[in-house]
C-alpha cells in the first residue's frame, strides 16, 4: 500500500479504506493492513466488481481465472470509491500482493 501511495503521490492520511473482493474475506493480511492503517475493510461483491470491470486499467488472465475479475484490486478500489471514483493509475505489484488506488468522485 505504501508503494502505491508513493507511486501516485498520495499519503496514508488520504486513505478512506482498504477494499477487496468478498472472496478474499478470509485473508488475514487484508484485515491486518487495514488495522495498521486505521481504516475499515470494504468487501465488494461480485455484482459490484462486474459493474466496474470495464473501467479497470489492467487485464490479468490470472486474476480473471482465480477471482472472476480482470483486476480484482483495481475493480475493488473503483467499486469502493463510488460511482464517480477513478483509478489513480494501474495496480502496483509487490511480490504476491497487488494494490490499486482510487479516488472518490468528489475528490477526483
């Protein structure tokens, strides 16, 4: 998350939450990351992920195969940011973790 914040010129204080697909509900690292940042976790359902899928910047065959989304991190960020949300850029990959940042419409 810090790498993505640095890449896109943002700071931890600007984070409103951590979002992921509801299929990742049992991954403790997501809960730990949100707790460390002092923000809530938003679990995004399949329908909401599908609604924003045309707006993602990255198409990953692996993500599509394992999560049903072309980029779970980007789609979750967009869905959590709301109808007017926008990605700050493509997802950042660090090891086995991906992170995408989206701004809420009123802040875009």
